[in-house]
C-alpha cells in the first residue's frame, strides 16, 4: 500500500528542500509571543513542530513546550538540537488527527503551513482536537497560505533559486476546484544528483476557517497578513488566524 505523502516527505531531505523558504525562527517566535501576549511560563504545544525551529527558542524563553510531530526523522533532528542546546522540551510522536490532551495548554501553534494536509473531515478533526487540548480562554495561532491569493492565481509560481547545495526549483499550483495547493521542490546538486518532493495542502479561506473553529467551540479574534502582524488583505503574504477557546 502506498504511504500518504505527508508520511514520506518530512525526512532528512526536508531542510535542504524547504529550508530556503523559511524565515528566521527566533524572530518569528518573538513576533508570536507578542501577537499572543503569552504570559511567562505558559504551556504551549507546537503541532507539527518539525525539527523544533520554534519549539526550541520558545523553551529558551521559559515556556513549557510540547512538540508534536508524526515524523521520526524530524523529531530526531529536534531532539538532537535540543540536547545540544540544553533545551528541555517534551517531544511527542503522534498523529495530529489523534493527539488530544484535555485542557492542557495555554496556546497551540501551527506554523509554516502545518495544517490542511488531509481531507476536510480530518482537518476539522484536528481543529476539534486542538479545542479539546486548550484550556478555557486558551489561544490557537494558525500560520497558513492565503487562499485569496491562490484563487487570484497569484500562488501559481515557478522559480529557481541558487542555494548552498545547488539549484532549487520551486513550483506551486493552486487547484481552484479542490482548493488545494501543490508545491513541488526539486534540488539539483552540483554533481547532477536530483532530490525532490511534493507537498499537497488544502487552503482554507477565512470564512471556512471561521466556521470550522466556531463548530469546535472556538472564536476567531483576529486575522493578520503575516507573523509580523501586517493587516490581512487579499494580497497578504500569509493568513495568520488567531482564535480563542471559549
Ligand atoms: C511544513 S512542516 C513545518 C514544520 C515546522 N512547523 C516548521 O515550521 O519548521 C509540517 C510538519 O508537520 C508534520 N506532520 C505531517 N503530518 C503530520 C501528522 N499527521 N501529525 C503530526 N505531524 C504531522 C511533518 O512531519 C512536518 O514536520
């Protein structure tokens, strides 16, 4: 049986294939802490934490951090780095469609498009799990692609960039019918060897997410156009949704 794509691409190739699109995580963490007004010592879960880019700086700031991810490889990288840097984080290998810890967290973070991998029913299940795992008044931050840009065709891009390990070709296509974006990344190393992976994710509109969050007992408090707190506009770089558990 073929394994679903999200179980295959998040491995040791990921940093090379996706790293060039990442922003400075230390800066992002500083922004997130500000956007959420996170009180010191708050308990935070990073859902789809990957190699701990945000979990580790958050823990360094004194937050009690749980990093959840399905990929052994990504968690392995996270564990190694946390050990090296003396960061104390609880790493949990679990599927976000199953992970629930009732009323445990002050905040839940889903960063760098770590939501929307599955079908609508399963994506909504993830939001339901988040609602259950947050304390009353707890906050969810979703950092996502901007669906309005996708619908306008602005997400359909193709670029090749020079990276330290070769040339990276990035191709994104937004399917208006399914409202899913497919991102293909192909790295050609100087010796001609190619590695590639493809990413397929449902891109929700603000209205769709508002409905989904509402059905799970949450309420959207604000939508930003980036983690910098820029206004959310049709052409905004990202859609950053902040919601509270009622
Ligand atoms: C786009 S990466 C982002 C990682 C991290 N948030 C970051 O900013 O570096 C998405 C992450 O979600 C994880 N993931 C994919 N499917 C998952 C699932 N079903 N349950 C939990 N994590 C999953 C992947 O292993 C990967 O680490």
